[in-house]
C-alpha cells in the first residue's frame, strides 16, 4: 500500500475553516486521548466514525472513538476495551456505540448499537501501550460503510504524510466537557527518529515497528485529546481512496499539541482484524482468545536514567544541561521504582544528590514522576579554603 497526500481536503464540510487553539511533566501516555484545533465534521463525510460510550461517559464513565470496519465490527484502541489497572476487558453490556450521528444531541434509538463481545489484540501491552488495538462486536449490523484498513508490506508511512484525525473528545487539554459535534483536523506523520526524540519525555517505550507519531508543524495547532482514543489516523492512497493507517493511542500531558500524538500501526494488527471479520461476518472459526495477562509497568535502568536526565534538565536548566562530568548511577527499589545517585559540576559549584523515578498506572493512564534532593556548594570553598564548616551548602528538592 502506498499512501500520499491527496484526497483529504474533500472531507472538509462545506464552509469549514481550519481552527486554531493555542504546557510540568505530570503524566505519560493518556489512556483516553477530541480533537484540538479542529473543525465541526459532517457524519456524511466520515460515515464510518463511531462514538463509544462506556459506563455512561456523561456520568462517571469514559468515551472513545472507533471506526466501522465491517457491518458488525468496530475497531478501536485496546485501552478502550481493557482496563490497564486490572488487565480485564470491560463488560460488553456497559457499552453503547453511536453510529450515523455526527451531532450526538440528534442521535436516536436507530443510531444506538449494543455490544455483544469485547476483544483486545492479544499482544496489547498494558505496561507500554504497544499494540493498542481492540474490537467491539455489535449485536446487530450497521449499514454504515466500512473504512478500509492498511495491511501488508509497504504500509510504513513516509515522514510528512498528511493524515486526517477525528473524534468526539475534548477540544482543549483542560476542558471539562466533551463536544457533542464530531471534530476533524489534519496532522502529519513524522520520522521514527523524530518520534523517539520528541516522545521520550512521556512515552519512553515508543517502538517504530508497532507505532508512529504525528504532529502539525509549523503551527502545532492540532492534535488528539481525551475522548479521541481509538479513533483513526486516515491517509489517502495514490488513487484518492482513503485508508486507516493508525489508531489513536496516546499523547502528551494536557494534550499539548506541540508534542507528537502516538498511534498504533494498523498494518501490524490487520491480520488479527481480518480473522475476526471472517469469523463474525462469514462464520469462519473464531481466533483463539488468550487470557489477558496484566503487565505491571517496569522501569528499566536506561529509561530511569533518561527520565532523570529529562527531569533535572527541566528543573535545573543550564545548570544541569551545561554541567560537566555528569554521573548517574541507579539501584532498583521496586519493579516500577528506581533511585539514582547523581553528580556534576557547573561553573564554580559542585552538585550532588539523589533522584527517585516512578512509573505506574493511574486512572487508566501510564504515568511517571520524580522526587529529588540535590545539593550544591562552591568548589573552592569546599576543597581549598580549609574551612568547610563555613561553606554554604544549598539544597533544592521536590
């Protein structure tokens, strides 16, 4: 499959204009990531888009987005069907899928679909959000047209490929209310090296073989947010036909659009999806459903050192980034907790102390944070004055 940038403009509703909305490290990949900087979209232009209401999201539940890929199958994110805390799929009876209504306020009983089965991609990792894909089997078929999905060799996106994103999620990172109107926006796929470099702060487990990232330079005005998880990243083939190449998986804290959003590569889950299409739509044998094993987040030493470097860079700025002889040595406290001793010098001062890194699952998100206590003292006073008791030792902690 070859994708290029033609055909996306035809999805814009008549008279629509591109919207623009224009944060400290507090969380990692968001587990329910609407569109920021987008426009109202007509469901006639995006007929395969569906809104997923789990546990009454208007109350205490959550919402996701998905796509119709067969009359009785909806493709979405794995974390929209499986709890990161328990490692179990959510009950099918708790879902309502709305199809054929871009404005949720106009949805009728005819637009509401119950779910009979919830399926998670067997290799979905609750610890890293890799292979973040799932399926909802509808109790009755929908007449909405299915969206084609990427498959096979050659599906890797070239950097700069235009992509369309859409969903019913938040239109600002700190918004409290999700919109009733379907939103869409344009973004662009980025290279693997760009993704690794620019997602390491909040997604240190990014893997190009399974994921890609996108951002919208130079304005950086569009992106996904809470409620868009499971929605599509759509590209255009050379012939102008549309194909889903990604599943919205995660993004930066507070839905910051200057940082890349992360998508599951659809071509990497396509064979599993087609097996289920054959089973549900044509009566073929159903693929085995393995028992999901919950993976607790594991904080490796290399990732801990990377996060320590990032945290100290953010809080000490040039005092750390322009420091010399940096040393970071770590020991394990728990599976998800590492404590590192650090030291460096900058200008006339010596710096030393400890930083403790944590990674965990909280509210169906993978989050990380740090706590540190760093001291510094004038090098000449400490080593050469002969009066250490008179040297002032400074301390900064968090």
